[in-house]
């Protein structure tokens, strides 16, 4: 019984995360106006990949 509830909760959270990730940026900004914790972060101009460690996406590339 508890396993089904926990698995269901995990699936719901994963589905919500997936939907949120692929929402258009305009919709995410509007959601941020409703509640500040839903706003996209200020510094994330790119897609948020892990390659943005400072050398591939940044304006100040390391030499």
C-alpha cells in the first residue's frame, strides 16, 4: 500500500518536473509573476546544460 503511494508521488513529481522544463519561457515568466519561487533564475540565459561551467557558454572564456 505505502509503496504504491510513494511510487505514485515520485511519478507525479517527475511528470511535473518534465512539464515545467519544457514549458515556453513566457509561461514560466507568467508563473513567476504569480509566485516568486516559480520564476526562472536570473542568470540562466542558456538552456541550463551542465557544459556551462565557465568555458563553453560564458562570455568570459578561460584561456
